[in-house]
C-alpha cells in the first residue's frame, strides 16, 4: 500500500496545531499566575457576599507573550506564518478544546451543585425545562458564576487567552504579507493597527471590565468558554484573509474613513464604559474633570454618554467593527460578518437589558426612558 504523503502532512499539521494551542493556552494561564500585576477589587461578589479581588496583569501578559513569540520566530524555532498558514487546523483544535473544557465545567456543575452561584437567568429558569433541555441549557450557559483558585480567575484567564491569541493572529498575518511582498500594504497596516488597538485597549482597561456584565453576571459555560477560546480569536480575525490578499488596495480616503469610524466607535464605547466605571467607584467626582455625574435615584446614570442613548456603548462597538471591516470589505463579504455579528448580538441584547432594568429599577427606569428616549442610535433608534 502506497503512503499518501498529503495525509501525513495533514496529520502533522493538526499535531502541530494541538501542540501550539496547548502551549499557548497553558502559557497564558501560567502568566496570569506569575506575571506581576496590581490586585484590585471588582464589582462581583462571592457566595459569602464579599467583593472579589482580581489580579490585573493582562497587558503585561500580552507583552510577555508577544516578546516570547518574537524570540521563537527570530531563532527559527517557530515560523511567524504558522498561525496564519495553519488557521483551519488551529481552529479545529481550539474548537475541540473549547467543547471539552465546557463539558468538564458542566460535569463539575452537575456533580457539585453546592458550588452554584448564578448571576444570570440561566440556572434560575432551568427548572422550567424537561431534563434533556435542562442539561443542554446548563451546558450552554453554565452553572458557576465565578469559578476561581485564589486570584486565578477562570473568566479573566479565558478572556486573556482569547485576546493574546487574537493579537498573535494579527502579527502572523502581517508577517505573511511581509514575506510575500517585502512590505505591508496600507490596508493591512490599518487593519492590524485597529485590531491591535482593540486588544491592547481591552487589556489596558482590564480593571474597568471587572465592572461589566461579562464579569459580573455571566456564568462559565460553553457560551463563554468556547467563545473565548475559539470564536473570539478566530472569528474576529477572519477578515484578515481578504486584507492579506495584495489585490485588496482601497484608496487612502477609504482607509481614512476606516480609521475615523473605528476611533469614533472607540470613543463612544470606551468613554461610556469609563463613565459608568467612575460612576460606580467615584460617583461624586467629575467625569474627565468637567462632566457632572447626573443620575436618577443615585442608581441610573443619565448624563454624558448615557444621556445620548441608553446603550451608546453598543453603537460604539458596532462602529469599531465596521471600521475594522472596511480595509478588506471592498473585495470580500467575509469582513462584514464581524459588524453583522455585533448587530445580531447587541440589538436583541439591548431589548433583554431593557426588560431586566424595568424589573430592577421600576418607575425610575421609566423616568430614564422618558429622559433618554433612544435605545442605541441617537435620533434614529
């Protein structure tokens, strides 16, 4: 029987992907333990009602990871094009790993129900399902709110792994085009800048995110685990294939539109999240030194960004995604899947948030709706 070398090469590619993914995820998890960083209080509380502490070393971990990979590439131990060239084998391995880890957390939740501390509706509504649907619901949304070992917080590690992997994907795409053309096109430079800015910004403002929905109220299940290990680092970079293609040469005006759209979105998203963060931590201080923090019943922020629309941060995230899609969007429809995903995700989420807030705040939320009538897009929606 003749040996099919193409099958051998395919198997080796998947083996290499397995080794790489296992190494990267383990390395980032260890960095979260050992890389120095400040320890700050978040917003979430444990089962005893005590505020959780978070080790904030995400930006430092990103820097260490990028530097280490640069050293490995420089000495020829790893190819700089590995992530880009082996995108599909890496995606397959990350997908399987995400499902396996999700299953482990599901089994932990099933066999250790005393550890359940649910922040969202997933466990509270599980009783209305029949047993098979209850199991599926528990697997998808998870049972535990903040699983951790000391300061080693599972959620923080998951988001950190996703951000580091995404940044390395960006750098691999730049490396591939550099090796092919001896230069980097303006389109890829803009695309890489925006996604890198996105990753660095998220990790730089890591403390702010400990006061957001994901860290406060979302349980650790398939949705979060698979999303961070697979969807986040692989879907967000999917537009890179169109940009690395040298035939994608948008005009300078088009690229300026991309940067303007991205930075405008960042201003809205980051500004709104920062304002809410300072409202929760320093309610009597002026935001940015000149914006007075006005609120309804000292609970609902209604000034600054939150006086423009009730979820102006969602508009910011959509604009950022549109900006990232523009460099490759002239020659392919694939980059537009990214902003489309945000539209499909955030518009229904706004409706859910609105319903929850009506129950939580009652008449005060109705007052806020009258004061700020726009849901996401000022004067339109």
